[in-house]
C-alpha cells in the first residue's frame, strides 16, 4: 500500500493505527510527530508502511486480520500466536 493510500484511509487521524494495531512508535499519520526533523519523519513513515505491508502479507497468507500479526520492522520478522515468520 502506498503512503498516499494510507493517508487517504487515515482521514480520521489514528484510524489506520487502530485498524492495523500498529506500533505507535512508528508514527501516527505520515508526519510522525517528530517536531519537524525530516529524516526522522521519513524513517517513521517508512516504518509505518513496512508494518502495514508485513501485517498484510503474513495475515493474508494465514487468513487472519492484519491486526492479529505482530510486526518487527527492525528485525524483519512477524509473528502470530507462537509462530515467527522472517521476511526479506
């Protein structure tokens, strides 16, 4: 999902974060709440998109809602129940 699509779905700020059960440290909204530091904003936005992609990919493969997947972007892994999935 592209950032523009996420932003469009997130017209009520926080909706996407709640629907996907995103890690809030990855930023709320595309701005990420970083006080104007552009590199930090870009990183947080990328982390948020990566979480969504990971959750969609693993959740779709398992047939579960993406909010049920725990995604760790920094470790490139996702988990569901007791199972761990490493992503490249």
